């Protein structure tokens, strides 16, 4: 377990160095073709997740995994309520990000 935690921590540091921040992330979603409504919804879900995690007294690795999973599922559920075009644009954006992370 410790070995896996160390490996994950190293991966997270490497990934976070290239991870877009605030306005950059929003600009990426705009460039991907998402509507303002979809971007606002995704942002709200992210903000809620961030605040929720910050309220934990002493967050653990398990808490982080649980919260990231919830964030992912909440965004996935939300995107199913958006227009077909937003769903396609978001799916394309996610695939692009997966390829970037694979490199």
C-alpha cells in the first residue's frame, strides 16, 4: 500500500505541474467548444468538490480517492443533461486530455 501511495504521489506531482489553473481551464473548455452553461456547471461541480475536500479535518489518501471519484461521476452525470453538442465536445476534450497524460 505504501509503495502504491508513493507512486501515486509522484504521478500526481508530475501531472499537476502541467495541469491548467482556473481561467486556463475555462479557456480550454471554451476552445473545446463547450457552451457557457456547460462550463459553468462543470466549474460549479469542481468548486463544490474543492470546498468539500477542504472541510475535511485531516484528509487521507482514501478521502482524496473518494472525492475525485465523486467529482468524476458528478461531472459525468451533469454532462448527460447537456446538449448533444456539449456532450460531444466534452468527450473530445476528455480524449485529448487522456492522450496528453499518456505522453
